[in-house]
C-alpha cells in the first residue's frame, strides 16, 4: 500500500494517508493564538475540515479524536463548540486530557483526529 503525505515539512506532515485511513497531526489555533478556548477550537476545527477535504474525506468519517486542553476548567467551553461541529450519530471515539504545556504558551488546546476515506 502506498503512503501519501499532505503538507509535508522538515519535521512532520499535517496528514498521512495509508490504506484509506487518514491520520492528522495535532492541530493548534494558528489563526487565533491567545484567543479563548472556544475561538481556538473553532479555528482548529476549520483547519481539520480543510485537511480532511485535501485527503478526500470529511468529519462524518472520523474514527477517533484526541484533545489536549491546557486547563480542564475549559472542558465545557470546548465541548459546546465540538458538539456543534461533529455530525450527530457519526461521532468518533474520543479522549480528552489535560496538558499544561502545549507547543507554545499561546495555545490552549490541540486536537488530532483519524478518519476513514470513502
């Protein structure tokens, strides 16, 4: 099976496709640094939508998600955005953990997903 990489850089690829499974790198809110968790979550989900589209799939085909929050006190805030975004009845397996140290201090959340291609 061939491996396809999307937005490949010297350190990592933003997405890797193998055997009709799409693995996204952890996404942070590059368009909304220092914003609230809700705004950062919206920014990240927009980036995830774009990467999934580049990989010929979409959020209705999510298999799993891992979410890292800087502060668990923002869990409900993040969930309100997440629940408005996911496709009802097509929600992925998900884990949410606290990580007080993300890639950079201005980020309050990071999300990585795995999806299937049609």
